[in-house]
């Protein structure tokens, strides 16, 4: 798996100050995507054990509220094995920090058993995620007044152990 960027201090992709990883590879190709270079699975740098260690180190300060995972598309099947391990490591090392994930795939359709991108790693990832923002970005539904979303079709889902707890903030 490759990644396009790691942000050490991100205040746009979840609550508080966060560390964010932008993975490479996306099949959605949403019109108006803010991060189109990451559609290419070969974009950026190879993700390594050193990358994971860097992320864990960046998460250490108490003022870092949590971790955000974006893309590209984290739930592309090729990305899931590496990301399941990363999310589990973050959750075990920093159980008090929240994990947000942005995906164009729908929680109750594409990420459900039998869904378009469901793999043996999907549930492992979902069990670590506290907030999932799901749904493709639709330029015609773009709304800059929305918090933590780009278009009005996207949902903010609160998860607990991979199950939906509530929708919205």
C-alpha cells in the first residue's frame, strides 16, 4: 500500500487536533475530488513499518485528540490488510484517542457482509473506528456549511465495536 500524505496537525478532518493519513488508491473518481492524485494506487510513498511507527509517535502528545484516515479510499480491498493492522495498533496503544475514517463506500451496503468491498479485514477496521463519514462526494450536493463533510449525501456515523450507534454529530 502507498500513502500520499501524513498530516501531523490536522484540524479539518475530525474534532480537535488530529494526525491524518491519506492513503493511495481510489476507484470512486468523484467529480470535484479534493485529492484526485491519490486515485492512483502507486501515488506517494510505500507504507512501511517505519511509517506506522511515525504515526504512533505523532499520536503520543496529550493535545492530539485522535487519528483520521482518508484517501484515496481506505476501504479499497488492497488497502484493508495494512490499515486493519494500523487501526488495531492505534486502538491498543491509545484507547482514549478517537479514530475517524472517511470512505466513499456506504457502511450499510458496501462495507456489510456480502458488500462490494467487504473482505476478512473490513470488520477489523470497523471495530476500531469511532466515526465513519461515508458516501461518495457529489459535487452537485457540495455544501461548504457542512461540518466534516463535503456534500449533503455524506453521513457522519458513530460506531461502537463496528456497529452503528447513531447518525450525525
